[in-house]
């Protein structure tokens, strides 16, 4: 199924033999099936050795315990990282440099669950025990820290929903509209205006005191 997924999703793929022989994503997934089997029968060291050899030869790092359904396609694949408790549904496409990782603060289920027929674009980071719904699309270099609804498109850092099933209608229902960076910049701007006004007042007071001192000296 992995070879069929590659043939379906990559327009450059000419035939299945070429895919089997040359596609690093297909090789990585094939070896992951072996590593996952070894891990489940408690040959964990051997499983880790297989996964590390796969990383060395393909540039794709998949923890042996990760659950990846048949029919997933890793395109190009260099720099792809899939964590221990991550799950990936069938039909999903992962592009180079994407990460299904943890936040470093959790135990147990600490990696994402990606649904079926999703697209995880190049450089995207999906972090923590969150869910990406079926048919969702994650934009390039997006950093996803919250659940993604099915059929949604998310972009940005942190990622925000910009479309649901190709439409912008109802998008506001699925995202946090606050922007902490914008809020901080606005607060700094207001503070700057207040300080500038205070400086003007102090300069005016200093000028008045200076004039008063000069007038007092003239009278003496």
C-alpha cells in the first residue's frame, strides 16, 4: 500500500519498481514496519538499531513504537521526525522536514495523532498530544499546538485555521483570535507615547523654572 500511495501522490513517479528501488520515504516506512514488529515483541534494542540505521540511510527518523497505518506517503523525507507515541492515518502525505513531536513536558501519550488523508507540508511542526482531523492540511513551516478540525487548513506560527472545507465561513469558531505578539507591541507603543508625553511635560517645567530663575536674577 505504501508503494501505491507513492504512485498516487507523486506525479514524478513512473512505475512501482522505481518507487520501491529509489524512494527513501517508502524504504523508511518498510523498515519501520520491521522495527515496529520487533518493538512489539520486546526486542526493543534491535528495533532501535533498525530505526537508527534507517535514519542514517534515509534521513527519516521514526520511533519504532510509532503507529503508522498502511498507505502513508513520505515525499522526499529528509529531516522528517515521528515521535514514539505519534499515530498517522492511512492516505496521509508527509513532506520533508516535518515533525510529529512532543513538547518535552509530558509523559504517556505526548505526540500527535494525525487522521486519514491529511497533508503535512514541508517544515511543519505538530507538537504535543493533539489531534489533526481527517483531510486536514497543515501549511509549510506551520507550528501546530492545538487540535485541528477535520477538513481544515491551518497556517502560521502558531498555526491558525484559515479555511474549513475550502471555505472561510465559520473559521472564527475554531481559532483563538488573540495575538500575544501584537498585544505586546501595542502595549509597548502606548507606553512609549506616555513616556514621550511625560518628557515633554518635564521639559516644559524645566523651561519654566529656568525662565523664572533668570527673571528673579534680573530683579536682584
